[in-house]
C-alpha cells in the first residue's frame, strides 16, 4: 500500500488488524524503522515468527530497510503460506518495487481524503463515489441529491483549507503547521532513504519547494530555475520529479508523465490545497481551484496539458476551471469540453460544479 506521508496508512493497517484477527497472537505489526533492527535482521524476525505459527505480518515504513524488495521476494518464495502487507511513505520506493515484486503483489494507492470522504469523515453526509464518465453525464442529478441535504459550498471551503490529511482532526489549530512539518520530514527522511543524495541536495530540494510554493502555478523555465538552484538542468528535473513522486508537487506535462525520461513540466502546482495554505504566503482563488481539480481528478485519471483549456483527462475530456462566471470562450466548439466551476451548487449540461470533482474516490 503506497501513499504520501500522513494520509493514514499506519492507522488503516492497525484498524484492519483489530477488525480482522480475533486472536492478535496470530499477527504482527512492525515498523521497519524500529531501532530493534539496528542489532537484528528482518530475516531473523520472519523466520522466528513463521516457525512459531505467525503467518500474517504487516510491515510499515519498508523503504527504511535496506534491500527490502529483495527480502520480500525471498519471503514470498520461501514461505508460500505467509501473508505480508507492507506500506511506505516514499512513493518512489514502492513504485520501484514493481521490478522485483510485480508478479507477487497487489498494489494499492491510498490518497488523502477526497471531498466526498471528508464529508463522511465529518459525519456531514454520505455520498457515493462516482466515476468520471458518470459524473460528466449525470452531475446535475448527483449534485441535487447532495445539495438538498447540506450547504455544500460551506463545507467545500473548509475542506480546501484543512481536510486532505486525516490528522487535521487531532491537530486542531496547529494543523497547517504540522502539514509544513510533514513536508519537511518527507524531504529530510523519506527521499534520502530511497535516493543517494547529499545534504546540499536536500537543502536545494527544500529551496525548490518553497520557490514553487510562492509562485504557483509556475510555468517553469527549467534553465532559469536551474540557475536559481545552482544546479544543472538534469539535477533540477530530478528534484522536481522526486517532489512529484513524494506527493508534494503536482507536475502537469503535455504528454503522459514518464519517470524514466524526465521532461520539463508545462505547469507546476503544489500537490493539494492544504499544502498551499501551509506553505504559500498568498492564496490565489484560480490556483486553488486548479490545484483541487488536479489533485482529485488526477487520482483517478491521467491528466495532461492541452493546447487549449486547463486540463485534458485520459486524452479525451477537456476541462477549463474557473469561477461561476467562466464561459466557454477558451474552449469553444472543442469536442468533449467541460467547465469546472466554483461557487455554484448545481450545474447543467457541460457546466459542472467544481466540488463534484471531489466525489471521484
């Protein structure tokens, strides 16, 4: 199970264990960044557990353990009836595991809370998830079902500021400060655990993140950005894509992103709107809307930068994002084109309320 730091992977594992196993002696949860592993090996632990009848093991923070992909492959081959669930916050590490584990695992991505999940988490409303295709064709009916029960725009504004990471409930007024701290922890701890980078590079990555945070949405000149970072073009691109895979940035490219062949992004956003409030000194309504759209729709479809409009989803649906008075002028007469509009509760035809794109998962 992969996902950004703070989206709730550890909590989900522990809840699952408590709900699934009546006898907790049959299962073990362990975080692989535990200091116990400084003097013991993972192989030693698994062999002991297996020979004593434990066949369900839950590993957290696997990217913190050296050669973890090879070890999991060996466990799978050596212990046929052993069930292993593993998580990691550094998304790049989990993705790279496909090389060795693709035939031996099922991958699941845990995103931060969608707007739909936020409403349910808060006990405000229970809204069923809807596919993008069904939303485009039936958004009016779906919106009316929600708006007949709640004042949805009020809750949408609250979600944009503090609703993406589940720990907002426990953090209270310190939530945005904690979001900033988690972002720093990702750079200080998670990225170095999967990439051999120097302390100087870590400082450059932090600077890069803050430069972007203060200028989103950034239409980057990579050469100029590289000069500001005192890095080469290739190094700057690598840092950008690391931040993208760590779910701190959202890179919009004109073609489907290829992490093996890095190309300059056409537009750069922070990954989600809560990060905007935590890291950015100023909040632009237009950027807030586009960031929300990219974050929520990008979780279920492939987004690219079109020649006209703001986003192209899955190579066939064209979107322009804006306020309630936005018109079709920029995407007039283009097939499968839609407006995602803020500040409206319900829409009609190809005019769809922005908040509804938060109901896709």
